[in-house]
C-alpha cells in the first residue's frame, strides 16, 4: 500500500485537490441549493475524469473500470445530495 502511495503520489494530490476544492465550494455556497447541487455534480465529474486519466496512464483503463467509476460517482453524488438536502 505504501509503495502504491509513493508511486502515484501526484495522482493522490490531485484527488485531494478535487475533493478539497469541491467541499470548500459547497460550504461557501450555503443557502444556495441549486449551486450546491451543481458543485457536487461537478466535483463528481472531475473525480471521474481524473480517475480515467489515472487508469489510462497506468494502462489499466478497461470498460469495467469505467462502469465502476460511473456507478461510484452516481451513488456518491446522490448520497451527498440527499445528505445536504439539495
């Protein structure tokens, strides 16, 4: 696991930036549920795009990986939208 983190360190930094920026943007948009919903979906889309880049660079991009990430993003986005009451 540690070797994997060292090998893909910059990929993980980008993931943290995506989620950190998305979280801050959603928190700053408090009271604007339409904007929050848009930001949540955009964060999920950015996560999906970066995951595709990550797997493409590592020659691990297969249709099942794409479907898995689509399902994770949709499920995660719906769950967060529900929790935020958007």
